[in-house]
């Protein structure tokens, strides 16, 4: 039987040629290997709702009232937030420094009800009824606390990173039963580390402020 002269080579009437079969196979393979994202683009996207400042309470937080430097603050915090991080991040009081974050250096020292506390070891939610004092509440540049003035007078600092914690401990020391000698002061300030090694000047500043008091 003679072939129709209009039929292209390699193609028979009523049959799938090798070329068309491979073309169809290639299209099917491409569809099979396409990433799933192509199929998902037709689904409506879920809008992302960002929390706003008007939200009463964000998920996972608890309401907390803190009294810091004589002023009451109302906020929502993660219950795992340390007092140190709450002061620095939530209340924008960076004077309290984060040093070791393990209660070993004393840079984060604040007063809670008049007693010195390592704020990195204390949770903020533990102090809703307490009176908290930070270095910002001790004195201001135009009205320095006597201990701050003594540190300046005796060069009781070098890099200054530990200074706020040193001063907070020294101010609390003024009301503690500490002996009169330099050695007594060293023992009382044992929890505050100065990596610059300005200890003699720190002790001299504390002793000067004690005499003035």
C-alpha cells in the first residue's frame, strides 16, 4: 500500500510518531518535576497580622507593674525576662550593664527595697510590689550622689563599664554593717569585678564617701 505523499517522514496516518510521542513525554515530565510552589500560587495568601502597640497583651506575655526610680511602669513581658533585660530593653534604662549575665561580675547591680541585687539573676515578674532603684535614680550630672562624686574625685573607673554596678554596690554599702578598714571595704565589694583593675581607687572613693556621710 502506497503512503500518502502529504504525510511527513517518520509519521504514519492514524499512528503516533516517535517525534510526537517524545514531545508529549517531555511535557509530562516537566509538569511532574515542577516545584509544588507553582500549584500553590492559585491559593489565596493568608495575610500576616503584625502586633500593634494598641494590643492589650501579646501572646505569651503577662501584665506587670514595676516601680523603678519612684515611677510606676505598666507593661507586658515574657515571664522569662530577667529584671536586667526588662530595665534595658523594655524601660530603656541602659545604665545597668550586662556583663557576664551569670551573676559573677556585678555590673548589673541594682537596689531592690534598698538592698543590692544582681538583676541578671532575678526575673522581672518577681518584683511587682518592690521599690527598684537603678543608677539613673541615684543622681544626675547636675546633682551627683556623693558616691558618684567620690568616684570622679578619686578616678574610681577606667573603661567605665563596671562603674554603675560598683557605685550601686558602694551606695548600698553605706547602710550596711561594714568595718572601717580598706580590707573590710574590699570584702564588701567582693561581688563587683573591675576588669581594668582600678580597685585601689575604688576603695579610696568608697572610703572617702563613707567619711563624708
